[in-house]
C-alpha cells in the first residue's frame, strides 16, 4: 500500500502548491525575473537557516557538524521546496491514514517514521547507546497507534531529528566499520545509508555511492571543507 500513499502525498502537494504561486502568464513580464531572483534568494536564506539550526543543535556534542550536515543537505533542499504543502496535510493524513504514514518523509531532515523506529530499535539493543540516547526510546506501547503518533510528532521538530541523526551516524559507523576509513568514504557510505537504509549490507551501500543524492552530499561537503 506504500505506492498509493506516495501518490496521495504528491496529490496533497500539488493541491496545496498550485494556488500559492500565480501562473506565469498572469504575472507582468517585467516582474518575472525579479520574482525568480527573490524566490532563489529566499530559498537560499531558508536553507542557511536550517543549516544554522543543525549547527546549533549539534554544537557541544561529539558529532562532526559539517559531516552530519552534509549527510542531510539534499533533504534540506527538498524540505524547503515541499515544507508548506506537506506540513499542512500531515495531521489530517495521520488521522485518515495512520499506519501508512510510515513511508512519508517528515520534518526538516525528511526522516521517515520507519527510519526513526529502526534507529530506536538499534539504540535499545546497545547498552552504551541506550544510556546515551535513552530519550529516543518510545514511551508508548510498541506497535500501537500512540507509538506512531509520538514518532511522527517528534519528527516535525529539528531538535528531535538531530538526536536521531546523531544516533544514526554512530549506529552506521559501528555497523559498517567506518572507523579509520577516509572521510570521503565514510561520508559516502553514511549518505547512501541515510538515503537508502542503514540496514543494507555494506557491499550494497558501496554500490550506491554513485547515487545523485550521494553526489550532492559529497559536493556540499567538499565545498565547505575547503573553506574551513
């Protein structure tokens, strides 16, 4: 049932997005270039604000802030594009569709509830991670609708998503033996795991290093690393 839900998500997006921007033909031609430039500037400001928020959330932790931000950078661009349309529909989708929301991306870092749940399970299996990320463990009965609701509500906020991101990076590094590897290799594997699933075997993640998502991550990381 996941494909129909994704289609419905797209329909929600289209339904809410279309009225927000005047059609090109209805806009005075002289104002179109200026409007486009203003839109690009606003998009850049929005993404910069999200990056600043991530940096603030990760400051003072053991996380490599640039590394972590790079892993999710393409999702920030996606979130900026779909934020208004998807967030306006999220609550009613939770009420109407419930469990199928597991496949929908939520929040600034575009995390799926199923991804967050997988992180929680890995945290619960490790005494070290369980102590470090105890706050991520769900308070509701596992598998219940309240459990899903709690997770979905968490993922609306950057603070919670950054906690999941930190836990994910630790889990991914341990699971795939990334310690001691080059920064670029660790980044590409982490990006592939974030995009496709960290439970995939390392051999499969290595094959996914050519994904467009991973290329965007690497490009962002390289450009920012040079300016350090």
